C-alpha cells in the first residue's frame, strides 16, 4: 500500500526552478491562492441570508466574545471550553474584536468564518496533489466544503462550528509531503491548529502513524499528536462532563438511522420540513435514494479501483461513520432518538444537526474518487473527457445553494440588540453588565457596560 500511496508527486523533490524564476512562480501561486480564497469566501458568504450574517451564533458570543473581553484576544486562545480547545475560532474572535467596532462583530465573525472555510477548500485543492495529479478531481474535492448542502443550516458562517471543516481538513494535511523547510513548518502549524480546534481529530492518529512510519513524513503527524496532547491536558483541566458520559444510553438503531437521515439524506434534501413530511407519508424512501447512490459509488471504487483509491474510499466512508457515531454518542439527546420518533415527532421535532457536516463531506469524497477510478480505467488519452465531472458536481451541489431554513434566518440581529443594550447601559450610568440576545434562544452574551459604551 505504501508504494501505491507514494505514487503521487513529491512536491519539491524533483528538479525545481531556482532564483528569480522560482520566486516569480511562488508569487504567482500565492496570488492565485489568495484570489481563490477571496472568491470562495464570497460564494460561501452569499449562501447566508442578510439577517443570518448579522446574527451571532451561541458560543461565538456567549463564550468566545465574552472570553475575548474578559481575558484578552490572545490570552483567551488557550482557554478550554466544554472540555477542549478551540484555537482557530478564538483566534477569529480576537481578530473580529480588534479590527472592527463591537456593532460589526457578528458580521466580522460570519465573514471571517466563511473565509476560513474558503481557505480549507483552497488548501484541500493543493494538498490533494499528493494523492492525484488530475486537477479536475482536485477541483471536485476543493468545492465540497464551500458548497456542502447542509452547511448554511447551522455550521457555515459561524466560528463555533468551524471545527467540523477542520476535522475534514486533517487527513489531507497528513498525506501531503512538502520538501522545503517553510512548507514543513507551515504543515506542522496548520495541523496543530486544526487538532487544537477539534478533539475528534484523534480519529486520524492511525493515519498519522502510518504516514510517519511508512512514508517517513513526520511534520503533520507530529502536529496532530502535539495537538492531541494539548487537548487531553485541557480536558483534564476543565472536563466537559462531571462524570464519564453514559455512551451506552445512545440507541444503536437511532445512531444508524441518524447516519442515513443526516449524513446521507442531507446531500439530497436540506429542507427539514419536506424531508419530515416525506418520511411520514412514504417511509424510508427519501433516504434510500441517496443511500443507494453512496453505496454504488463505494462498491464501484472498492471493486474496480486501484489499491490507492480503495484505501481512500474505505477510509472516507469509515471516517464518516466514526465522526457521526462519536458526535452522537457523546451528545445523547431525545432529538436524536430517531428510532423512537412518532409521526408528531417527525413533523414537529425533526431537523438537521451540525453533526452531519463532517460525515457528509467525507461521503462526498466518494464522488471524485469514483471519477478518478473511471479516468484511470479509461486511460490518459481520454482524460480530458472527464472534465465534465466537476461541472456536474457543481450543478448538483448548487441545487441547495440557497437553503430553505438556515439556522439564524430570523435573528436576533446583533447590531439592533446591541443598540438596545447600549441605551440601557447609558441609563445605568455605564455600570454593571448587560445581556445581548444570540441565536438560538435563550443564548446571550453578557458584556460589561464599559465595553458596550466604549467600543
């Protein structure tokens, strides 16, 4: 397997241009990457309705902003919350707080969060060159996070849920092999930052060990392991649970149903009302269609593909299943007990959850993987005929570009409620603290009146 996986290009290992030519090439590459991030940021940004962009989500205000104010923009980066570190969301919070007035904090958080997702997309496009040369395949991989169907419903445009995108980024960081010292250093930093943002990144430790010992590629694995050590220290210092979570409370059938409903079916239909009513009227029919497509892609790659693509398909599907299971088992809720839903529950309680984001992205990898297998079987002489594949995937993902019910579509808009808080602080003489409403209710950010009046 190591020979097969090493068949991809080793970047910088071959003869590379030197001097002025090399610097010019690198500058053009950097400009192209920056332009791509800017373009994709606005594509992600436009998926969010105007009210949603100006509404602050839960932890973004009640945790990250409050800690930024109380501890400081940089000191708060190392502060654990809910049992683990949130390095990149806290960094974004600090930047948003420092560069803009407090009234624009929600807009800045939404925009910077979209920019982070765009950076993940561009990063995956470049990192996946370690796996495949075909730019059409890499383009398909890169468009997944920005155009993820379920994204705008809860995870896109807020820092609190960036960790799902970073979780998807981790395996791409692990397989990349930079040759220059700054590439290696950058890879270590990015992997460490991702690992200290999402504790479930520990699922990829086996891949990190394989990369380190079989491919002699150490920088990303060391970054992952260092990040996991920091996460475990944070968990020990401020545990998420007062006692070990009762993982046996999760109904295995509900976990299975949830994987089909959330990770798989959300690729097909993102309107929760439509999905719920269809299930009530027709049973599992709306889930079986996308499930059959996913199963067909998986079987095709496993049966027909080379060892490399079999590994990618099996690992992607396994990662999707493990990410969903880990998230749900550690967060047992009656809303996730799909096996016990009544007709009334389906119509009134069913919704899509943030836990579907990372599993859905891992499942979508099967699409470019299947196209890559088909291209390999067709031979290099027919490679150009597969340029239609990114266009088809783009059209499919764009069907849900404008979601029916994003999670913050009705506010409360941060700027308006902050203005109300400002007036109350004036009446109070600038003394004490004031609460500002967040989404979803009853979340609120509690801020000192001195900050509300002076920023």
